[in-house]
C-alpha cells in the first residue's frame, strides 16, 4: 500500500527533478528518498523517473502519477480541513438577513471572502427592513442581520457597527435645484418628501427627521416607502424629494438628480451594524469576514 507520505515525496522529486534538492526541501537525507521512489516504482510496476546518475525527466507513467498524486494529496488535505472545521462547529448553515440600503456595496465582498474560507457552510440570505430583521432574530428565524441603528425591541441582541454611510439629496430632474452640485438641506423645506416607513425602517426615518429639525424645518411627508430603490423611483416620477445613500447615486438614475448636502443638518449619516442573538463558531467566522471587509470611515 502506498502511503500519503510517499505521494508527497514523489511530488517534490518530480517538481525539483533532483534527489538532492528534493531531499533538502523535504529536510531529509537523500538515500531514504531515493529508496522511497524505488519502492513506489516497484509497487506500481512502472518506471516513473528516467535517470542515469541524475534525474533526466519523468516518464509518461511518472507524469500521469504526478497528476494523480497531487489530486490525492489535495483531497487528503481537504479531508483534514473539513474534519477540523466540523470539529470547530464550522459546518452547517447560516441565515443572514440584510437591509439593501447599506449592504448593497458591502455584502458581496463579505460573501466572497466567507465562501472562500468556509465553502462547506450554506448561506441562506434574505432581504428585510430592520424592524422585520429584529423580529426574525428574536424569533430565532435568522442568525445574523445587517441592520440600521437605533434598534427597537432588541434588548436580547448584540450589535456591532461595521460601516457608516452618507446620504445625498435625490430630487426630480425638473426641479429648480437639479443642476446644483450642492444644496442646503433647508432648500428642500417646502417640497413634498418621500421617507422611509417609521415602522419598517425606524432608524433611517428618525435620522432624516432629526437632520431636517437641525436644518430648521419639519418635512412634509407625502409618501412613505420601504426601500431606497423604491424611493428613488418615486423621486423620478416627480412624487417628491428624498435622501438616499451615496452608493445609490453613483450608479446614475434616469429622472433623478443627486446633490451633496451642506449647511445646518448636514452631513446626514447612518450606520450599518450586525446584530445577532447568540454567538456560534460559524457566526463568529462570518463576523470576522465582515470586519476584514469594512472600515468605519464614511462613504
């Protein structure tokens, strides 16, 4: 029976095409290594390496065996890693909920990093507003959520801020201020506003109301909507003005002009946090991947 150690030693010899260099790389003496290759050839019944007083090349059988030996070693390494992950509780599934307004630019990179590290973990993703996520987390129907603070009814949850974002004004293209690169928040005091629902998105709802109050007015709310995409579409339809994330503005949108905010009440910022009820090895690994991809700088 061929041992895994012999596979590894043959691979190094085949890569170096030198018993001396291979022995140095394996940190072993040359004679035992030469004997290993001879025993391999005897067990297989074929010459693997053409040699006189030195190695010249691999035979056809040697090239085939090298390819299969690498697969064998890789699979063995994978088996060990899989067992280690299972032993550490790093297999199974993770239920992740998220708000689209903040996670749009953050979540893809986190998912890629986590999948690279833990391919055996199944991720179940669900988009939901913050209030709905809190309900799911409290009911143990989700494991982790990307939410917008401040959180309500979240006494049993742990949360950690992972990013901060800045809001910009979204106004219809036909608006008198549409050609301005910057406007004051108070310039929109007399316009109808499209705002996040206080029940579904209490964090952003309160942040925008507080910003308007600092700018000296109470917004005239003509329409509520649950998502930034919907709000931007309503702005394009001339239903009013709104504040949306800068990330949404960078993509451009027909019928909408995006303006930076200056003056009292600005900048208007919101935080994205991760919230969870109970720590697990899988959840801790996901949070670690999140921390690797985020900074607390405003964008």
